[in-house]
């Protein structure tokens, strides 16, 4: 076993991944993964694939592939002709995988259309209900105003100037009280949460969440991917495969941090308080940290 193979194997075992798990994540045959760990590059389909397989292995276990190449360049065979294809291999899928994903999208299409129709119906109902309530409020306000005008006209006919001044003061006080009540209500409203990107390096990103009294993280999948989730103490709260039928949600309101290691980000969507996070890099493996400051 080479030094590079030892490092990769230790990283895989630290994450609790078997060779079968890694094969499912990277789509690289198990025998090639064993060859990488043992430093047996002659069994590869060609030197052209060695660097590409090592890069994909490293990203899947959360290691920096470029750093490994730089530190162990003497151990890795160099192909006769350098091309850009190995750089893209980690993003390439077999025709069978692509066909399966296309089939999944076709299966999801009717559900998406139904959801759109339901949302449209709800929007129409909400519009008419809100309009009816608004009309009732306007009618009530107009009636109250008419009655108030009649009373004021009677009072003006029978009252002197001093009583008119007193009435003006009495009418002004409720308006000021109402304005103060509106200001207090606005102050009591909770501020909207702010999710900002704090830093990003390679496939690692850190976000800050503030101005909210809620910290909920939802992880959804359009396919399948291995995801590891840890809290602020480093304790693992989830370490398993997430599929389209098995989304996960984590309520970290009483915690200050959550970290996620995503094995196959092309199939995973992360939401913080219903706000979707956009990945800052194109890497298959993503390491995301979210720091939470309570309001």
C-alpha cells in the first residue's frame, strides 16, 4: 500500500464508509477503488483514468485532490497526453445513469404540474377572499364616517367655540394612540432571518444566519446521496443515504452551528428556514457550515 492509498483509506474509514458505499457514491467499480488504496495502478483501464479516479475518491471522502496530487506526484503515473477530460470525469455519468435520472424527472413531472395547479387555485381563492374582506372593511368605515359627520354637524350647531376646540382635542388623542399602537406592533414583529455567505474555499462554504428566532435545515434529494450532519459540538446527528423518498429536516434552534458533508451534491438541495443554498463550487462533494446567532 502506498502512502497516498493509506491516506485515502483512513479518510474513508473515518467517515464510516465501506467500499460498497464509496462505489455507490462515486460510481467507480469496487475493484478500482481497491487498486487505488493498494497503489496498484496497473489494474486500471489506462493511466488516463488514474488521476481522475483518485480525484473523485478524494472528493467523496472530503480531501483536497489537488493538494494530494502535489504531495504525492511521484506515486501517481502521468498519462502520455494531458487532456481536460479527467477534470470532467467526476461530473460524467454513464448513459444508464443519465437515462435513470431522465426517467425520474419524467415520473416527477405529473406531480409538479399538480402542485402548480393547486398553488394557482389557492392563489385565486386567496385573492377573492381578501377582496371580499377589503370591501366589507371599506363599507363599515364609510358608514362610521357618515354617522360621525352627522354627530359633528349637530354638535357644531349647538356648541360654542370652546366646546368645538375640546372636541378637536378629544378626536386627536385616539388617532395618536392608534399611531403609537401601530408603531409598537411593528416593533414586536420578528425580523426576517438573514442568511449570508461568510467564506468559501474550494468545495467548503461557511454561512452566517441571524435576525431570526428559528434555525431549521432541510435536506432534500432528487436522486440519492450519502450525507453526514454534525452539530456545534462535532456530534454526528445523521450519517446515512438520503433519497427522494427520504428527505431529512434538522431543528437546530437551540444550537449555534450545523455542518454538512454531502457526497453527491448534484442530487442534494439544502434549505435554511425555507431558503435554498446555492453551491459556491461545482465540486461533487460539498462541505457546508452554518453558524447561527439568535436574535
